[in-house]
């Protein structure tokens, strides 16, 4: 099924059906989605979730309810500049609070998956699919990849005290490089074979461009 861009991402998305079946109401899902509409979000927003769940639906990926819960909540709390891992830990706690109607074993497994997004290391059997979906934008077309970089920059710019935008961009890139290098040094960017076949090459090329400073980013002519 191909979903068109003009369909808003709401609790009625087909890939969210499993959440309704385990007792998470549409009203509660909408409440979580509103976190992704916060004005400081340029990258970690509702579009990011929409792309993920569209991918699930388009390729009929076998998404367990715990995985759907983790995806829905994984960036629900997003404070730019927060200590490493704190956003994910707070998002996992929000899941426990907002998912009070869901079986506690499901909640704890979903929370563990969210915690795995801190290092993007799959420590539970269900984490791999979630982590691969979260990194899907690494395999975007080059122009889209560059645009996503600028969106992350927009979220981070207010935190950088340097007044000069060019200097601030250089600082941002130096910090971001650590994350990109960590991904590039892995034997595989993606955990699952199906994602490696579809997206590994494109993601590698984008990482190589970014690490070589070849992105068309801030200040490019």
C-alpha cells in the first residue's frame, strides 16, 4: 500500500492497529503525537513517525505491539541538548505512565527497546526492527539527507553560544561527526538483512559524503 503525502499521520494510521488491539485508545495516541508537534522540533517531529509507520505499512513489516509502542514513544520527549540518553529514558517513562492500560510486561519490553535507541544497539530480539526504522533517513536521497541535516542543525542552533553562524555550523558538524563515525565504523549500519539489501548502500554513501564534508549544508552555494 502506498500512502500519499497529503494524508495526515493520526491514530487511525493502519500500522497503528496493533496498539488499539492491546488497549491504547485513539485519544491517548493523539496525545502522544502532539509531543511531536512541539515548535522546537524540526527533525524529531510527526513526519519522522509518519515515515516510519508508512514504511511498516508499505512493506508489510511484521510489527509486534511492543515495537509499535516503542516507535510511537521513542522521541516523545525530545529536549535538544539534554544529557545523552536522558530523552530516551524520559520517553520510556512517559510510555509507562501513558500506557497504564497496557499489560505491564509489554510496557517494559517496549521501554527496553526505547532505551536501545540510545546507542542504536539491539539488546532485545525485538529492538532490531525498531532501530533500523529509526535510522531509515540515513538512506534518503542525497538532497533529502542534506535537508535532514539542516533540520537537526535548526534544532541545535539555539544551544550553540557562538554568534557567528559559520563557526556555529562548524561546531555542530564536529559534534555530529562523532555519531556518524560510530555508525560508519560498524560492519553494517542496519541490523536486519531486509534493510541491508534495500538501504545499506545508500546509507553508506550518505555517511561517506557527510564525513568527507561533501554535504550541501548550511552556507553552501
